[in-house]
C-alpha cells in the first residue's frame, strides 16, 4: 500500500461522516428555507426566495446581525487583549516556575467549567439584590447596577463571562509560547536600550504574531457558538440588546413563532456571511503573519 | 572610548561559584580574546560585563564608571551573539537601527549612519530583506552592523563565528580585525578556538575553571606558556609531554631520550628533580645522525597537511609527533631522528603544572 492510498483510506470514514452530517443538514435547511413551513401546521407551499427577501426587510434580523458582529469583536479582542496583558505581566513579575505553574493551573479552571454552569454562577453574581458584584459596588457607593437588565450594559456583562473563561485560558497558552521564545533577541533588545514594555511590543509579541493570529481565529469560531451562555444569562434581552443571530433564529423557529422556514433562511444567511468573513480574515491573517 | 576594570568578580549559581575572585584590566582600544574550553566561565564573564548576567560579588567599571548594577542598555556596550540574535520579523534596516530608534534619535540622523554602516559591511543591497532570507555570513554582518551603528564604548563578541563554515570564518575574522584597526573600539571576543584567538587578539586571557590561567600577547602565550594547561591548549598540533628526570649537566632524561636544557631559561633545575618536558611538534624537525638533542623514533603514521606533514613516531612505547616539510621522505616503519634547540624546550612542574621558567 502506498503512502497516498493509506492516507486516503484513513481519511475517508471521518470525512464521509462529516460530509453526511453537514450536507444533510444544509440540504434540509435549503429545502425548508424555500417553503413556508411552520411548526403549527403540516401544510406548506414552496415560496421560492420569499423568506430571504423578507429577511432583508426585517430590522430585528439586522439588529441580530449587528449584535453578532459586536459580540465577535468584543469577545475576540477582549480575550486576546486580556491574554496578552496578563501573560506579559506574569512573564515579567513571576519568575519561580512553581508559582507560574500554580497560576496557570488556576487560570485553566474557568474554561473547564461547563458554559451553562458559568452562566448560572455569573448571573447570580450579577444579581442586583443578592450578587457579590453589586455588594462590592455598594461598598464603593455605586449601584445597585442592573448588569443584565440594562440594555447598555447587558452585552458587555455577558461578554465579561466569556472573556473570563477564555481569556485566562489563552493567557496560559500565550505565557507558554513566550517561554519557548529564544532568549537571544530579547537580550539583544535589552542591549539596544529597549524598555521592558518595548521589548514585548517590538520583539516578543511580533515574534508570536503567527500563533496569536491562529488563537484569534480559534476564538472567533468559538465565539460563534455562544448560544448557551447568552441564552442562560439574558435569553437575548433586555429587549433585543443581546440577541445574536443564533438566538433570533431559535426564537423565530422554535421558541415563539415556530416559523421553521424563516429560521432556516436565517441560518443559511449566517452560514454564508461567516464563511465569507472567515475566508477574508484567514487570507488577511496569513498575509499579515508572513 | 573606554578601559574595562573587573575587580574581585564572583559569580555563583546557588552555592556553587563558577567564577571566584577574578581580576582583569583591559586598556582602552585593546582587542582582548577570552579563550578557554567550554565551561571555563568565559561567556559568563562576557555576559556579566554586558549586564545580561548579575554579578554575585565584585565591581565592573567601564571607562571609569561603575556599571556593576546598571542595566545592559545603559552601559554603552554592544554585543554580537553566537546565534546572531536578529529580530526575525524586522527588515535588515530595522534590525540595524532598532537601538538608535529606542534612544529616540531623529530619522534624519539615523539614515546617514545606516548608509555608512551598511556600506562598510556590504549590506546595502539587503536592507529591505528579512534575516531568514540571508545567508549565515550576511546575518552575522547584520549583527555586527547593529552593534557598530551605536558607536559603543565597548564591543562584545560571544563566539560570533562558531556557526559559520571554515572559509567564511576566516574571512569574517579578518574583517572584524580590520574593523577594529579602523574604529579602535575596546573589544572583548570570546572563543574556544585557539587559532582564532591567536590570529585576532592583541591580548589573550586564557581561562580555566572560572579563573585566569594566563594573560598575555599571543606570542607570550605561545612561546612562554605559564602552565601545562596553557601549553597543551595552544598550538596545533598539540604539544608533546614527556616525564623526565634532571641529570647532571642540565640534561633531562627519559628512557632513551636525553635533552640538554637551557641554563638561562631554567637556572633552578637540580639533578634528580622530576620535570615534565613540553616539546612543540612545530619546533622539531628531521636531523642527520649525530646531531645534538636528537630523539630517535620509529614512524607510526604520516599526516599530510599540504605544505607540511605531521609525523607521529613511537619512542620508548609512547607517541611523539613532529612537523616537517620533508614528510614525503618518510613512511610508517622508518627509523627517524628529530631534534629541537634547547631554548625551545618547555619544562613544567609535574605536580602543580606550572612552568619552571626562571625558577
């Protein structure tokens, strides 16, 4: 058996399974999106592009699109920003390997928590009457703050939970990456009069550009799957302040309306938009990392 | 311009001192080579002068200023690393000017200095390239340019040529020497290659186990090695060592070998004294029968080195080698006689290993 046949043979089962799962559901979604099915009645007609055309006039859809984009930007930049900041801080201040490992271990705990559990814990902590965060705010003379009920704060408050889970996890990864960097260029920068923060801004972090871009992409994909977190914490509210596309599709198709065809059209648009967006980001990222 | 003074330098890792009370004075403009086997502390010493390694005890002064506790960037030193340590994501031009930009120099001042340094090292065509698109020799030149452009008080080289092939090493060695003749900046160059040290140094500091074994010009070190260790470390092919006993008439005897020594160089030798003789292969040559100070041996192996050849012989069951231009006349199994002048024989104390010169 040549190497190539071996590679093909071992790849076929997994790819076949994936392709079946993906193609069947996409095919089903397209089939639904072209009709006017609802969960209330078994009758349906083919309506062509009607669902898609209606979506383009649906302001709640565009709101959800905007919230989704905002959610992506906030969680990805927040996660990476926190990870870079904390890892540089630990790299500079904690020298003992034992302490570093203990910190890393502690930072891994949040991401091990099921997201639904994290959502419930934080929802309780955010509570205006019972929550520890509002208790602390009270000590400072602020509040009580309606973190999840205030439309201007809700999205940020939920994002904090996501960043708490993933930012600390990414801190561990970035710190370990920094530890693998060669010492010589850092020492050369020290001899070149670079201050501490300049060494990181101009030498260590640029040397990690490739891995950081990969982490950003991983987090961007991960952030698309935040349905559970948002659903438990706010259910998309208050109003539609935290309603991302997947939440809106769920509300439309299953929860409130049962308009399964309309929701399918929305999911297809979401698939299209993310595919295009990620292709562009991926290409740009590769160019930038080179 | 700056002289360097190191007084009572101590460096310990935990309880284990790697350098213990080292004193060293390097005058302004001098090109000094730290030479020694790996683990002798030469790189540690250099890194302490650079400020990349903390000093456990003692003081380091550069140009009269105590720099012992100054950060590396404030010491006025520039360093070239063995790995070149270029910033991989920056262009050659950005690599070279990084230090000046960190000092906050205006662009108008940096540009002409970059042009000058790049021209001097032949880097002008490569300024826009990334380091990974350069050959090893070009990368090393970029590292040198990055050090030169800062016009430092002191240049530090940490085994800068070790990663290059032999031909390029020789070429860059000459360039570094020429650069020093032109700039006259005080330079410390670390290497474990004794030939490199001999060819490039004004003065060699030969180190062993964290201490200075001998300090002197290449000639001094080669011709008057202070100890068995120095004699053994310097010179290719390596020196022959023979245990011998002094006999009346200032003659050292070991089995069939009897060599008369110079009374001027070794006035203190007494009959019966045990010595270790050091005979450089390059000081000896084939002689006719009857010549004085001759050693008779049987050829084991002839190594062709081009213009000369090393002849390895067996004398009383031990191997002694010498170098001769007439190596093509001899072949394994031949009986040969070779000799050297009394003033070219070195003698060491067999216990302490110190040279018996003048003793």
